């Protein structure tokens, strides 16, 4: 029997706002409201509000939590101070990616791990199995997560919270705040390529906060944004999507995430395998590309060499609202990964020209 779709505490607000709701990772989520392009450009030019409450939140607590979590991730949490976060991969012993995570060091004895919705059960089980002596608590159902992203997000948030917490927060910092008597955590992180925050709040405050963020600059251009705009925004910023670009069939080194792997750490799960992979050198490389012919690359489309032989696969692709061209991400043989390399994309039986380009496709000015 198929499990019923879960709904976030903002579900009825999404209906009120006219969202088109779709199944996503076991949830019924808004894919768009006013339209993908309008929502995308609102985030690039002003600000957009996203419901990302489907994401998972695990808390690891107790003496030794820092060391316990650090053994399960490729990046080095010991190198950041309390109140800071880092992006990392969580690998298995084969060195392939169980999930990509944002890990917040609240203190050495309290770590917050944010994982993808589709991987929550897997990551929770992995942490509970591997961590001994500390508690691993899944608090996902009690926490709503709202992303407020765009060049105007931080000053507008200050008006909503009546505090300078957002603008005084460094990138990848996290701090306490309050809204209408509810305690919040504000993190200067995101998944759009723009500046902004992700706000962890109790479910009871989520709807009022979401509404206030939409209303704070009436007529100024703040829009609710859905999963489709979130996808095109992260694609332009070359941010990997688990299940598309990375999975348990990929490792961080071939996926362009080698910078998250700190081999100087004494030990972490997957280190031995990743050392062997590094020694052999990856046979394929994750690249960004632009379509030079008339066609749109989509996930799963084969990538071809100049003799029409399949040599790779598109993992993400879409028209770019910012650039006005069709772009994509995918894996090619390392010998074909140099910028400027031309190849073909099999768009439903039609070979369309493309070339490898420098990424990210879009990078904000400051």
C-alpha cells in the first residue's frame, strides 16, 4: 500500500496562495505559484520565500558529539567554531555519497544535521548505528524550515524580526532570534546562489512568519517560490541535487566535491576508499554545459561524443531564466571535461550540440 503524502504546516497557506502542489520525496509540496520564471527572477532581483520544511533535522547531543559526527562526514567540523556550519558529504565505506548535509556546530556537545527529505530515514539510521554514547534525535516533525533568499532578504528580515541578527551573521553562521514570542534559529545558508537565510522555527509560528515575510515589503517584489524555481536557481549556481547529480553511485571526487573531503582528518567513514579513488584518478568528471544547438537537456539524457557514442549522462538540465540559454550538469569522461569541449546531447533521439563551460553558470556580484 502506498504511504499517504506528508504535508508541512504551511500546506493550507500554499493552497490559499494558489500553489500547484505535487508529490516530492514523500511530501505534497508547492512546485510553483505565479510561475517558475517570475519566482526565479524575484529571488535573483529581490527576495523569495520557500517552504523547505520537508528537510530533515537531526540533533546529536552529549559529550563527544563533535567527534562522533566528525567521523561520519568528509569535511572537518573541528575547524569551525560554535555557531558556525559547513557543507559536507556523508559517505559509506565504499566512498560513495549517502547524502550531502549542512552540519551546524551549536556547541561541541550539540550538533544539528540537516539532510535531504528523501534520505532522512537512511541518515537517521546510519547515525544511530554509528554513534555510540550520544543521543541522536529526529526533530524534523517539530520544526518548520523557511528559506528567505535574495539580495533584499537580509534587510527585510531585520524589519520582520526587529533585530540585526541577519546582517551581523556571517555566511554559514547560525544564531538565535525570536518572532511573536517564538524562539527561532536563523542560519545564513541557502540553496539558490543568492544571499539569504534559512529559518528554523516551531510549527506553530511557521504560517505567521511566512505571511509576514511576504508582506514586509508590500508591492516590492517578494514572492512565494516553489520547488521548480528552487531547482533552476540551484542549477545556475551549480549546486548538486541528491538523487540527480549525486547518489550512492557517485563519490565526492568525481562529483566536484573534493573540496569537502579533508584527508588530513585522522579518520572518517569512507576515507580509505576515497584515498584509493584519488590515487587512481576519477575516470569521469562532473561538468557544466551550455546547449549550443536548439534543444533542452533534461535529467537522464545521454551525452555523446562526435561519433554518436554514449559517453556520459545529463543529471540536471533546464532553460536558465537568468542567462536566457539552456544549461545542464552531467558526467563526462575526464578526457572530455575541459572547458570548451564540444559534444552532443541526445534529446529524445535528436543529437544537439553542446559545450563544456565554466561553472557556476551564475554568481552573484557580492
